[in-house]
């Protein structure tokens, strides 16, 4: 138990430039805190997030990966997040199939006005990943023979 | 080898109170590639910018990272500063140390650690940045307006007023659209023709405006600033340049049984005709389905009588191709088909009419010369019942799920006009809700109830059946919890409106996005309501959503302002952060084009050298940088990784991920 | 069954989502038995939406609904008032001793010509 | 020589003799009858090496990507399941349909060499199926094996006898489509805990020797240049930093072919370590079917794939598990 | 051609003419109606409650029989048609009902809506063809006749898919074919009062009168129907002659 409590997960958050990155900025300017272990990468649209990036994060030691984009229907690029939704649905389900706990992956739609939601989502996500502990599975998917 | 400079901003105490900025600047010096690192109170200030500029010059920096507020705040400032001393503006990256660090964290140690990671991440990215150059594309200073109704007319007049040439392409033989068919307009009750026809004449007389009537869009190529449009001029069998509009042909034509579309088929017309008296252009057209000469080869009377020699039975469709900088879509609407609503008896009873038909029955230029007579026996109807929401708000599959927006107001208008002109008439209106948001709108409706004694019944009609010469309107009165039957002489259906069906083809040609109801999508429902997501395409009137005349005119003028703003530029700067395909790796599989919302990707067969003097032709994707908006959807879809996005390349993002995850 | 269970069962077997109703009254406008309905078709839908079970169970209209589907056919919102009425009627007759037609009531109204179809459907509709 | 094989070779000869067809793509005899390999035949004489038996599992579609570019028309023999791959490649503009003459041929399921070997059957000289059994003539005498035990895994859940594309077919014996549940194993895995699943995959993928056979044979893995070989992709292996690619090769590959994989099963057939790679692809197929409606890649030669289309009411990624875990 | 036929109880008792004339006419038109074996009463009304399974089983049995005997099931009585067609729709589209019904019946092969249910009028229109009937008419019916559809053939429109539920024309077209003058009147798809006759006599009385009054006002001399219950209610309360459409057909074809 002691160990789990001390564990601080490393979280990679991909935020689209138009809604969610602005939402994160609003969370900041409203001083709505969320854990420091969430680090944001800015992308033009959630649809720029290649599943490879998510895999790379896990393989490099991230404990959770979250994508944030405009609400479906509000995409700055009209349809980008609809593709995100399908790609990530399939990717998350697949990672779960490979044995990666489903709580480690998430997509949230956060608009530029939803600073509070951004902060809530991050707090919640960090709490869930913290409870799971360290992710090693995608680092050890293949065990080399001795 | 890159030479990177790092500049950590205190933002007064905004960052410095929580982040040990001095330590960050110090530690970052040890990062590979970093040759300069400094901290300063306000990097965005004149002095701060000077510090950056000096360092760039002094150390020959090839890339810089600013640790400051959100890039949404000052990225542009720092880019400009860099550019002013010769560093490509896209070699600047910002680490967000304020909104993402100091403002949300309290623990200084923790915040400083995170700041370091964010700065390292930005360094990792900037190492892979490449200088980018904004592209330029020329602007053709001419606009195209598709649709010659009030929306198209207003947009064209405003654009022409600013000095730019405009073409109006109208599929019918005259401009004027639906508004020309209306009798009076709400909420002022002024005559529709009186306010519309002067504008039509203005269009005709404005030398900047070219009206291409009886024409349709055939093909669209190009992109914002530079569209190339092929227009089909349908054969009207009358030479526009010769016809004087004398109408002698109409008096002589023996084929008189054609249905008069302008009068909602309530009247007949001759095969050669001018749609209505004030038509623009005032030129006849021959209906080839009806003309005896064209169908049987026998007749030719109009040609004989035409003093101007304008009739040409051998005329064929012709095509013209023109260039435009911007396109306004203003294709308008039509009432829906009522086949699925026969509980109201529309198919079997001439005296069950749509509201648009009633407009013609009340119009001085209409089939009854403005005297309200019912179509079946040309008598005065004494009891008139209006039914609202016919086909609107209907999710059963027979109608339209949306509110048609204009029906409540025009029904109040009709009721009032009838009570005004024929006080002995009894008028009932079945309604579900009366929706009157708009200046002086509710007041207008209340006048109908309070001043004109129109009987508004909250309820809906279940069936209209005729019995002994009366139309029995059986409906509910929800406030009294009763079922009532009103024996009526005329029943008017406030029929739902839908976008003119041809808009779907036009949307496809323009790659403009369209919703399931055939309304064109705006780029942003609140903030970009007149722009289509396709750059250079603007939306006016009902093609974008149900709206009345005042709203349509406002939107048309807004479109014009946007078009004028675009045409005023000589060149368009294009965002350099766009996708591009590496031809050496592209499979030509079309996956990327499938997800491009802008139609920016096309395919070309290109010849490649294989070595040994051999060549091979391969199909490869080609991105038009002027059209690409840089979302990156294509990059993920591309199986081979040939497609990449400048400024947000796969390698850059991967290295950011690595920098964040590094423990 | 608790009150809540009964209500939920009515919602379930009615096959209709009362929240879709936009309260236009078209069902009332169409109903051929309207004057014999103490609870009107739109009220059935409304009572279900508002959970007014007692009013539903007490209605006499359940015996007068003709199941003619006129209210269902052209409801603009795809709601089925008849479905609700039938669900309520079934709920009532499935309760002990609540058959809608008693054996002793039948003879006087049966005549020579009455088709089987009428008797069978009446039994199906009114009795358990 | 079976009647079917005879007819197919005759067909090849007729096509070559016709003049318009410059070459046919088929299978060539190896040293034994159980090691045929894909080959191109340009003359009628060369057809003496042509073979078609139950060891001809190889899917010939992928070879067309290069071959169709040669001068003149190419004919190819496709088994029903191969025809899906062919169609998918046409859809992706990798094969020009008009340059290829497709002959659909009969298939009753192909044999897995390693399963035959594991049963100790070697030195095979001929083979024929009799009901539910396969009878082998070997140098050491007759051996009978149950088909269930020696068929390729993919053939145990056959897609059916339909050719989705064919200019003509050579089919002698009509037969019933077997209805089988190809997702049974996927479901079994889904029913496990995340930990168990991880253990399963760790066990399987650790066997991989990175020989790239799966990638080389896969008709969907037909990129001009694979991302793993493209330094700009950010995932290509560099000498000292190969962990990412090393660890996630199969995961990335499965995602890359998702929505395009026709479930032809070649990956598993050629894997020297017998890793059930098709179970990766089938997970995607199963999820696509249940989330976005049934979709069979290669069924149509036109249109969008599930990953390049969308609806406004698609399931949210966070809710996807309730659907895809089959609960 | 031969076609599986489901007569129903009423056609064996009070509505024998409806059945008899239908068979005679069909033979004259080259169609043999083969009564299916061991049919049971369809239940006369379709139960709309989503949890009613048992009351749908007899229809499923008939449908399953037809599935193995030509794939089509011909109906004549409007009530039977309504019940069987709607049950068939459930078996096609409602997984819950399909599973449960199949579990009850334990057929060799599950039934999933494979049979096509066609009403006699649809057979006349789609299989025989009204033009073909026209050619075989020997006694044109020279009367002004109103078609009375009632509810059961038409509604619910999406399931019955019989004709435009608010503006049907099939019986009018039929009348035209047998040499009658069809009278189109708007109340032709209104309910006659149906089974409520047993509970509230007044309601069918009013409904039937309203329908007849409307038909009269449009000049009808008599009504035709396909439904024994409609015939009963209208005959009892309406005061206008009403006959089964098959009787007129038989008369026109000279086989009455």
C-alpha cells in the first residue's frame, strides 16, 4: 500500500490547439490546479495524434495517455475529431486486448471554455492511473530470451 | 549542428514566484545543442525582445525556445522578433510555464521540475524544426454568386458596390427567387415585389454584375482566391441579346397548357414565356418539354412573329469557364413534397393549398389577380383554416426534424391580411407553439389575435375530409381538451421548407460540407456563421438553415463583407504548417483523400526513375498547400508514413513524447 | 409488483418513449373514439412521462380504444399512444379479477351475424 | 494429378495460347509436393512445373502489385479468400484491375506444413482429401490424418467459397460453406483479465524472431517503403535505439492494417514461430464489426474503410470497452 | 401457380362467402389457393405489448409452414393479414421476440421472417395484375362503389407496407379493373368501431354512420371491404349495402 501511495504516474496529454489547449490555458488562468505529472503536447487537432505516439509514450514509460479535442461536431477542422474517435476507440480496445488496463487510456472533449472540466478530467485521470500503479506492460511486451 | 537559445521569462512574479527561473536557465545550459540560456523579467517587453534579438545575432542561434506564458498569447510576438533579425519564425518554440506550471502548481520544487521537463520538450522539438515559409497565392478579383434570389441579389449588389465584378448564376430563367413569388412580407406588410424588383433592376443595370440566368454550375476546380468554374448555359432557344421582351410570342404561342411554376402551377402558361412581368432578364424562354416545334418539328409560330429575330430552335447548351476569388452559395429553398401527408387531403382537394400557393392566390399578379378565391370553384372562402407545422419538427421519417422557422410568422401574416381585406371571413389557426423571436415579431402575432380576432387553436389537425362540399378539419383543442371539427372552405398548410435539392450537387462540386438535411454547414455555428469550412466559400440564406428575409439579407451582406475582405487582398498568405506527401514513399492508396475535409489532396500519375534508365509511372498524392488547413488527419491515415505535417511532424511529436517520458 | 415496477413495466411493454412527445395533440385530432375516451390519447403519453400510474389504471378509455393505430400512424415524433394504452390495459387485466368483460355481459349483445373475429378480438383485448 | 489441377493447368495453357495474356501467376513445384512457391509462367512449356494442391496456401494477390505493371495482361489464380485481398488492393489503387485477368479457383482449405510435420508425416508424394480426412501417400506408405488437425488455422474458419472478384472460375466440385465462428478465440481472450491477456501476448510475442515474414507476405503490408524503414516516421529502428520498434512491431503493424486487413491469414501461415498473429487483426475486425457495422475488407473494390469514415453518433473511446469486451 | 393460404376462423364460419368467392376467382385467374395444414386462429388482434410472445406463436407456425412450402403466405381476412404480417415483421426485426418464439417452438431450423406475407389484393395487383383481370371480366360491375379499407390493411403503414396509409388506391384500382366506378372518399381508412362493439355498442354505431355518411356524400351506392368485422359493423349500423370484394370479383369473372 505504502508504495502505491507514493507513486506518481507520468501522464502525457495531447491537446488540440483550438479547444483543449485553450481549455488548459483557461484552467491555468482560473488557477484550477491539477497534478504536475500531467504534461501537455500541443497538436493542431486531435486527429493529428498517431496511435504510434500513444504507443511510444507507453513504451517510453508513460503510465497514462489522454487525448483532448474539440467536442464532436465542433472540430475546428470540421471532421477531424470524428476520425480521432474511431481510431482511438479501436486502439484503446486493442491495447486492452493486449493487456493494458483500460483506465490508462482516455479521450475527453474539452472546449476552450471548459477550464474547469480540463482540471477535473486531469485530476480524475491521474487518480485512476495512480491507483493502477506503474505501467510496465508495453515496455516488457517482448521478453528477450536469456 | 543546431545552436539553440533558451529564454526563461519571469512574467513578473507570475512564473518566478513558483518556478525557480534562475535554476531552470542554469540547468538548461547543460542540454546538448543549447549555446545560450537566460532569464528575464518580461520577455515579451521591448527589452526582453531585444535580449532575444541580440542573442540570436551574437550567438548565431538556429533555434530558440521561450519558456513563458501560453503560445496562444505571445508565440506570434516572439516569432516576429526572431524574424526581424533573420531567424526563420518557425524556428521558435514556446514552453508554457505559466498556464501549465506556475498558475496551477504551488510546490516550487515540483513546479521547477515540471518547468525543466517542458523546456526540454520544447528543445527536443525545436531541434527538429525546419525553417518554413508562408506560401502566397494570387487572388482573382471576381466573385461568383450561386443563386439569384434575394440572398444572391443582396450579396452581389454589395460586392459590386465595393468595385468587384460579380457573376450571378441562376438556374431559372429569371432572378428573383422565392421572394418574387410572395405577396406581402412580415412584420411590416410591405409588398414583396415593391422592395425586391428595384434590387433586381439594380443588378441588371450594375455594370459590375453579370447575370447568367438559366445556367448551372457544372464543374469547380481550384481553391480560395483561385477557383475555376465551368458554367452550363442551358439552351433557352431565345437569343438573349436580341429579345426585347415584347411578349408578342406569348400571345401567339398555340401551346398554352403548360403549368406555370411561378404561380405554383395554379395557372397555365405558354410554351414560350417570360416567367413574370418584372423578370430579369426580361427575355423569353422556351419550355422544350412543351414546345410543339421542338417536340414535333411542326409549328414555328413564335419565330414567325418575333420582330427581333431572337428565336433559335437549334440552340444548344453552351459552356463558359471563369475564374473567381470567392464563391457565395445562395441556393435557397423549396416547400417539401406533401405525398406523405395525405391526412390533410392535399392530393385530392384543390382547396387544400400550401402557404406558398396562398401567396400566389393573394398576389395582385397571381392567378386570381389578388382577389382571394378558392381554386376549386373560384368562390370566396368564408371559413379558412390554417394548419401549422406541416412536415416540420417531424421525426417520423415523413417530414423534417427541424423547425422551418418562417411559418409562424407568415401564417400570422396571412391570417391578418385575410381578416383585413375580407372582414367577413372566419380564420382559424391550428398551432403547436407559436414561435416569434425577432424584432416586432411577437407584437405582430399578437395583433393577429387581439386586433384581427384570428382564432388560434392550440392543437393539431388529425384529418381533413371533404363532405358535402366542405373541408371538414378535425383536430384537437388541447386547452379545452376537446376534439373539434371545423367545416372550412379553404385549408392552408404551413408546409415545411427544405434546401433546394440541387444544393447537394453543388456542395459536392465545391467540397463544401453539408448536413443530413441538406443544409450546408457553416465553419463555426457562432463565430464563423457565414463561412463554409471550405476556404473561399460563403453561405447566404436558407441553404445554410431556415431563415426569413431580414436574416437572409443580413447574412448575404455579411457574406459580401467577407468576400470583399478576401478580394481586397492581392495575395493570400498560406499557413506553412500544412501536410505534404513524400512521393518516394506514397502508395497512392487514396486513404488520405478520404479523410481530408477540404479536398486538398489529389492524385497524379507521375513518372519516377528506377535507375538503369528505367522509369515507372506511379500514382501519388499531392497536397495543395493553399487548400490544406493543416489538421493532420491524413498523416495518421497514411499507412506508409509518406504524409507528414510541417511544424508538427511525426518525428517532432515523437521526440516531444520521448522528452516528457524520459526519467 | 411495486408501483414503480408497474410503471416501468408499462413503459417497457408500450415500446414507446414518452419523452419524445412534443405535445402537439395530433393523436387527439385523429382519434375516432375521442369522445368516448375519458383519458385522451395525449394524456396517456403524458401520464406515463409524469409517472401518474393511478390515473392511467383508473381510465375507462382503455376499453374504448379501437386499436386502430391512427394515432400511431402519423405521430410526428414516432410516439405510439396506442402502445401506451394497450400496455395499461394489459396491466389492468393481468391483475386478478380485472377482466374487461364478464361472461354474463355477453349474451344480450351477441346477434346472429356477429363474426368470430369480433369475439376473439374482444376476448383478447379485454380478458386475461 | 487431381482433376482440378489438370483443369487449372489447361486453363493456364489456354490463356497463354490466346496471346492477350502474357503471363500467368500461380504456384510452382518445389522439391516435394508440400513446398510449392508462387511463380510466374510465361510460356506453355513452363507450365510443366505448375502445381495446385492442398499445400498451395500462398495468397498470390500481393505479387500482382509489381507484376501487373509489366507489359501486357497478367492472369492470376485466386482462391476465394485471396480474392478479397486482390479487391482490397484494387481499392487502394495498387493493382489496375483492367491489367489483370482473374481466374477464381476452387479451394477446400489448405494444409499447414508444420502441423503435417508435427504428425511425423514426411516424404509426401501425393495427397487427397477424403471426407473429413486427408490421405497422404508418402515414401514410407499411406498415412491418414484428420483434416481438422492439419488444416491451416485460417481454413478452420473459412470465409466461404465466394470469389468477390473473378473474370471466370474453375470450380469442379460444388460444396457447402461451413459456418464457423472466427472470433471464438478473440472472445476467449476478451474474457480473460488484463493480466492474463498480457501474459498470453507476452508469451506469444516473445517468440518472435523479427524475421519480417509476416510483413513480407501480408497483402495489406504492401507499402512502397514500410514505416519501420522510414527514418522520418520516428519509429524506424536505429542501431542503438531499437526498443520501441522491437517491442511494438506487431501492435503497430496490426493497427496499420486495421480496416484493410481481409483476414487472409497469411501472417500466421508463414510465421516460423507459429505465433497466432491473425488474432491481432481479428480483434480489430471484430471491434469494427460491432462498433461500426459489419465490414469485410476487400468485399468491395470501391468506397471508404471504417477508419476513413465516421458517423456523428459513433461510440466514444471511453465507452468502447462495454461493446468490444462482448459484455 | 399454387400458393399457401391462411383462411382464418371467420372465413370458415360467418364469412364463408369471402373465402368461397376468393377461391373461385383465384382459380379463374390461374392461382390455386392451398390451405395450409393445421392452422390455428391467429388471435384476431395483434398484441402490441412487447412482452406478448405466446399469442404470436400460431402466426409463426403458419409462417414457418409457408417458408417450407413455396415461401409465400396468402391471407384474405384483414385481421389475419394484419396479425401475421406484423408477427412476421417482429420475427424479422425484433431479436427478443425472435429468440423467444423460436425457443418456444423448437423448430428444426429457426424461423427469422423468411416468408413473404401477401394479401389477396396484393396478389391480384402484383402477381395476377389488374390489367389481366380486366381482360377476364365478363360481367362488368357497373356500380358506383366506395372502397372501405378500415385500419387493419393499412396500419401501421411502415410494417404493413400495403399502400399509402393516408391515400390508398389499391381497392379503387381493383374496382376499376372489374368495371365498377370507384368512389374515393376520405373516410375510407377510418375505423369502423371494431371489437369495441362488445363493450360499447354506441361507438361502432357512430363510427359506421360517419363513414357511410361520408361515402354517400361522395356518391357511393355501396361499399366493399376485405374485413368481416368491418362488414358486420357497417352492415349493422351504416345503412348502406356492403359486400366482400371477392364477391364482386367472382361476379365480374362470371364464376359466382
